[in-house]
C-alpha cells in the first residue's frame, strides 16, 4: 500500500501538479489506502498547527522588507556602490555582479527573487560592455545563490522552525559560508577574465566614491541593524524582520524619497501572494510529515544508514550526494520541508550539530537552482535574460562545480559555520 502511495506521489509530481497540492493529495490518498480515514478528522488541526509558530512570522516580514527596499531605490544604490568600488579592475562588472548579490542577499533572502531582479539589471549592462550574454546570465544566476546563505534567509527560517533550531544562530552561521561563496566566484571570474581578457571601466574619482558611499550608508542600515540586534540579544530574528521593515520604509520614503504612498498597495499585494504561496506549502508539508512519522520512515532510514556506516564523515558525504540529486528534481523549500522531519533523528545518532547541518542542507538545496532539469533559477534567468536554456546550463557549469567544492569545504570544516554562533552563544 505504501509503495502505491509513493508511486502516486511521483506520478502527481511529474504531471506538473504544484508541489503543495501533491503533498496534500498524497497524504489524503494514503489515509484512504490504509483504511485509516479517522485521521482525516484531525487533518484540519494539523494544517493549522503547522503554521502556528511565531518564527514563521519572519517570512512575510522579511519579504515585505525586501519589497520596500526595492520600491525605495535602496537596491539600485547598492549596485551602484559596488560598481564605483570595483568597476575599474579587469572584469570589474562581473565582480560587481557578485558583490552586489552579496549586498542584496542581506535584503532579499530569496535566490529566485534575487536572480530575477539582477537578471533585469546586470545582464543587459554586462552585454553592453562586451561580455557574452550566456556568461552574464550564468554569473547572475550563480551569484544569486548567496541570497539564502547570508542573513536574513527565508530557507533558514523554515529550517529553524521545522527543526527547533535557533534562527538567530542559523543567520549568523551563514555569514562565513556566504563570504566563501563570494570569494570562490570572484576567484573563478579572475581566472576566466585573465583567459578571455575581460573589459574594464575607468577608475572612479575620489569624489564619486565619497558621494556613493554617503548615499549608500542609509541602505546598509537594514542588514547592520538585523545582525547587530541578533548578536547583541536586543531582539529575536522575527523582531529584527519587523524593525527591518520600519527602517526600509523610513529610508525609502524620507531619505531617498522614492517610496511613494501609491506604491504601497502593490508592495503589500506582492508580499501577501508570496507569503501565501510559502505558508500553504508549509501547511501541506506538515501533514505529509505527519504521514511519514506515522509510517516510521525516519527510524527505518536511520537503521539503514547505520548499517552502511556509523561514521559522520561518510554520513555527510551520502547526505550531500542525495540532496544534490534531489535538488535537481524538486523545489528547494518543498524538499526542505519534506526532509527535515525525516533527517533530524539522524543528527543525534551521528552527533552532528543541527545548526551546521541546517547550513549544509540549505546550501545543498539552493545549489539545486543551478541544476537541470528542474532548477527553477535556470528557467527564471533563461526567460528574463532571453538566453537559450541549454546554453545557460553549459555556461553555469563552472560556477556549479565551484559551488559544490565550497559546499564540501563547509561540510567538513565545521568551524567555518559554527565559529560566529559559538562566539556569541547563539
């Protein structure tokens, strides 16, 4: 019976039905298949309890903060600031794309949103400077994966809520890995730029640098306040999201004077739609996780893993390979919600820190944005940048390889993830 349900799960998935509906339909089918229809009476309560968590309030708040910063002209100033600082070196505009993505990662927290926005901004500009369109698109997509790593991060919020792990600790754990990805991609650009003789801009004058720095300081208030507030204990990650919204509104409306009242309804509507999509997925995944627990799948998986090896090194290698493959065929957030209840019991058995594991699993599933056939980032950038899908996939390969290499560094260099959380007892 269980095999039939698993089979139907994949049938529904490959039919193109939205993942959230697939999770709900599979669970209800399971209840009928095993003849335990009494569980259906508890299903509405389980749907609600999956969302009855204070930590999830951070999701709409950070989404709103990102929308307010976009509408208030903050993101464009961050990009301009990066361009003034680094545009004069060879391949400078490529460096700007990576560094601007690192700045924006502290605002948007979503790789898909960042890839979409940066594709509109940077790809045409890089092509105008003489870069190939496929390379520009691949670089924009690859560097957007730092968005869910550098805080704040929607995927960290979901993992923290599902696993009971400190969201503030996860945010701080993402800082060093985020910078490692930035350094890795910049090193790759330096190599490619030397080989293909990338163009460069004239050096900005001291007056331009000073003006751009003063102009961007209010924009940098948001990530600074989030990080400082969490590290100092002044407020939680969720409270920091609310404060980020307030600062983003004040800076955009009163300092840059670009966030007009007429923009707010559109901003609120976009936030509501994005939030509804994510929360509906979480609710459906909660009842799916209930079904998994009912079938004792986590215990079966644990016993299987222990028969293979009791070494944490081997376990992490197998988990990485499994997640990389899964990320290629399933949406990252959906995979995260399905897997966390299954994998959490294994952490105790293999003595793995849940914050370290949270960073590993989130990066793994984020890399899935770059991998065919279901990498959503590939489809988004291909559509917006008007690049053929197969050409984009080919151009993305060097960045994908670099991303996987850095993932394994983070996997086996625990201090790179846990140094900041341990320093501040998060």
